[in-house]
C-alpha cells in the first residue's frame, strides 16, 4: 500500500505546486522534453513496479447494461494508460467472481471487493456505478484498498452525454490520481458533441432603417362621403435613424443541425427632419365646416416621432455544426409592445398647424425577421456570434387630437448587424 | 338582501369549518385511500369548484356594495375600495375553504411517496399583484332600436379612450409545473377607469328626441369627466407556458385565456345621455366577456417550497354591455388593451 501511495504521489507531483523540487529538477534536466511531453501518461514505469489492481464491472443504474460494460472497458484502458497498475485479466476476474458469488450474501460492495481482491492477490480494486438522475448521467468510481478494506479515493463525473463517456472516464481517473484535468478540451468537445446545447445570448447591434408604407387615415367615417374615412393618405417612405443600438437577450437550444430560441429585444428609432411626399386626399372639419384637402408634402422636424419596439418572440434556424465556425440562417417572429411618442399630436395636426395633446401611444404590434450569422465557439462553453438581420416591425396606433385623430400604420424596415456573446448550459 | 347574503357567507364558512375538523379526523384514512395522482386531481377540482362559487359571488357582491356606496353619496374612491375589499375577501374565503377541503390532499402531496420521481410535475399556488397601463380601443356604441332600414337607428365609435388603473390587479393561481411546460388556473381581478378627456367620436344615424323629432348624428366630440366609466373585471381562466433554458432564474413564455365577469358602472346613463345623475348609479351593467393574453416571466426559487416570480403580460379584455335609458338605450362594446406587470409569491405543494 505504501508503494501505491508513493507511486501515485510521485505521478501527481508532476502537476502540483507543492512538489516544487521535483518540478525544478525537471526544468533543469529537460525543459524542452517537458514542453513536448505534457501528458504524463507517456512516461513508462517498469511492469514489475506496477500495482496489481482489478476493475469490477461498473454497475448500471438506469442505463443500459451495454453502456456500463463499455465504461468498464474504458476505465480499464484509462487505468492502464497511467502506467501505475497491472490490471487483472477479465477472464480471471470472472472466474473468481463466478466461483465466489454464492459466498457473498450480506456483504457490502466494498467488502465484496476486498474478498475478491484477496483471492485475486491484488492491492487495489476499482468499483464503479454508472447511473442517470433526471436524464443526467453520473459515473462514480471508488478505489478500495484490499489490505485495509478502506475506500481510499473516489471520484464522480456528472452531466455528460453517451458520446462523452470516454472523456468522463478519463476525468474520473485524473481525479482519482490528482492529475490535472484536461478541462478545456472536454468542455469544448462537450459543447460540440452534446445532443442538445442550451444557451443564453446577449447582443447589441447598430442598424439602418426607414418607415415604409406609412398609411394614415382619419378614424372618422361620417364625413361628406359616408362610410369612408374622411381623409386618408400614404407615404411610401419616411426616413428614420436609430436612437440607440438595438439590444436583446436570447434563450434557446440547438441540436446538431438546427436550433431555436426565445428572444426579448428592444429597438428604437426616430424620424429625421425631412419633407415627406404624401398622397393625402379627403375632407377636414374646421369650425363645424367641411373643407376638401389635398396634401402632397409634409415637412417634419428632426425627432418628430420616436418609436420604441419591445419585442417578445422566437427564432428558428438551421446551422452547420463545425468545430471552427458555425454558420446559420433562420427566421423569427415577435410580438411587439410599441411605444410611439411625439411632441406633436400627430401628422394631421402638424399639417393643419393645430395644437393638440402630444402623442403618447402604447400598442401591440408584430415583427418578422431573417437571421444570417456565424457562431464562433470559445473555450469554457462560451461563444460569440455575428448576425445580419433584416427585419420588419409593424406599427399600428391612433394619433392626433380633435377631429384630426387618425389611425397610423407603417412598417419599420431595419437592417441590423448584431454582435453577440453567449454561454452554453447543459 | 345584503344581510341575507352576509348570513349566507357566514353559514358557508361555518360549514367549511366543520369540514376542516372532519377532514383532519379522517386524515389517516384519506392518506391510505388516496393515491398521489388522485390527490392532485381532487385538489384541482376542489379549487376550481370553490373559485367558481366564491370568486364571482364576492366579485358581484363587491360590485353591488361599491354601487351602494355611490348611491349613498360616498366618494368613487371609497366605492372602489369597498369593491376591492369585498372581492379580495371573497378570494380569501375561497382559499380558506379550499385549504379546509383539500387538507388531506395537500398533506399527501407534501410527502415524497413511491410514485414521485425526479421528473414529476410540481403543484403550486401563487398569490400575485400587479400594475398595468391600459386604454380602451374601438369603443363602439349603437342604438338598441332599429331604424326603417333594419339597422340600428344610430351608430357611434371612438378609436381610443384613455384609462387609468383604479386598483392593482390581484390574483391567485394553482398550477402544475413540469420539466418543459406548465399550466395553471387563474382567478384575478382588475379595475380601471376612464380619465377626464375629450372623446372625438364618429356617429351616423339619428336619435328620436321628444319635441324635436329625429335629430341626425354626425362627427362630434364629447367631454367626459373622470371615472365616466368604472370598469371592474374578474378573470377566471387558464395559462399555459413553456420553460426556457434556466439562467440562474427560470424564464418562461406562454399564453392565457379565460372568461371575464365584467362590471361597467357610471353615474351617467351612457355616452348618448351625458347627464350626470348625482348620487345614483345610472349605469350598472354586469356581463360576461373573454380575455386573451401573452405571458413572459421568470421564477426564482427562494427555498425548496417557495418561489417568487415576475411576469409581463400584454392582454386584451373584451366587453359588451347595454347602457342608456329609454330611447337612448344602446349596446356598447370595447376592447381594453392592457400591458401588465405582475409579481408574486408561489408555494410548491409537493
């Protein structure tokens, strides 16, 4: 047993700060060699100095027996790779188990392992369990000292997919022996290989946009032409500028080829100073009289109308799984809470130079968007992404005051370039 | 009539008190007889039955008491407070009765039985409150009388009428929360009233005015006072939601729909008859409507049994009722567009 501890300790010392003397010696003797051979498994130890050990079959708990059997083999292989142990052959182990099994009623697993170890004349027995709790895989391995019957070490690895079994076993063995964990590689591979990756992303991006098909009509229909809005008009385009970069939060999940997320976003625009070419015709009522009007141009000041669209929606996309970059494209839709404010009551009040209660409207709207982007995976379950997003936000609200009250509808067309940062969750 | 109602409530509560004692006595037998699934089902059924009785009863009772306050010359704020107190008291009575009748079920669900696994759904209760901003959209009114062309004698409409919240929304829910989804039954109340404003409306047709004959209607405006309409609603419905990936908090998104019991009260008979009847409730309509809403919120567990949540819910409540008197009687309908933020405390039963 003392030999065991000495051997393991010396192996662990390669990676521990406390073993400064050993590391210093290594540094002096072979700096280049140490750089070239970061994996301690590459060093050989004479077979005669290895510790005799046996690995009992890993017990399946809620997983397939075949999966547990495979993990057993992976465990043996990984233990052999350490060059610390001489593992007893499976046939020899099975024969002893078959012969002794009837004698072990009432013994704990550790006690049974000790009994088997004594018969097999080994120093160490490895016993393990592979199970699932709420779809989360757990691998637990214990190292039993046959001489004392004590569990000298144990290690657990959790939340890994079937594809990552090899990495999980490798990490368990590393934990048992105090070796440095090759975490980065596992994390990246886990994120890439996982059946389902769940993520949260924050993004922000600047955009270009304009209001198209700005459709206005009076809310009143009892004018000179009964049944029709007393006036109506259409502007093909109204120029607008973003007030602040669009921001958003996305929560979602992806599989190998596709993914989807739910998104909360905010986008704000305001109109710029311009002459709007309108096509307005109809009647207006002033001082209880009807006047026929035609309007072809409306001059509005800068920030005449401010728009804030708070979106709650979802996206669906297909992507190409890749270790380097993951291009994707998709489509999304959102329910919008649109807030439109202005120092003026509305376009009709401005056109007629009539004062009114400043516009302050909150209404429901909708948005559709296309997504074209690239995700770039980073270590430690993070990623960044760049996305180009053409979108259309639909606004419909009532503005104006007095008999100039009008129903406004327009589409905010935006072309957004987004930079985002994401975290992956299992 | 009021006294009779109060006696009824007291009698019912006494009955539930006996039920509680009885249910405690038989707890052991009930535990043996009920499976966890049955207990959960019974818990829901009992809660629904009690809510269906108590919530509308107390809501209508509250509306009646509030109306009596107005008739008695009390302030509109006081009338609103009376309504809110009565409605909340009714919901509390429902909760007490529910607690009494479902004691054995909740006791059974509290324990971890052999049927319970890590993937089992959790049953919870929520008490919530919230603030909202709302406005009336597409207010449409039409005469109840038909003209010679078979259409209403007159029609009028206003695109938007501004409102203010009169009392924070209050509600309670019981629901199940699974690994990926959840569903809940909700009972809640809201109260809004119209602001003082000039409403510009569109009108066609004519009104028959004694002495003047048929007076044609046209585009016009009307100055309405504060609380021209006092709107109270009881929502009884269901929400369903799906969980989003957990990020420290548990976000979710969902939809809800339900039946509304709507009360629209006013000291004026109706928009077409804007002569205030001081010290009286000229309009007091109670009707049934429906509601649609979206949900976006998140939960945070504060212990094994408790959680807090915040939720944003855009909603649309639909109202139809009859107002006005005599030849000015009219059918009104409008949509109350609400953007509400709710927060609350939840308790897991199992």
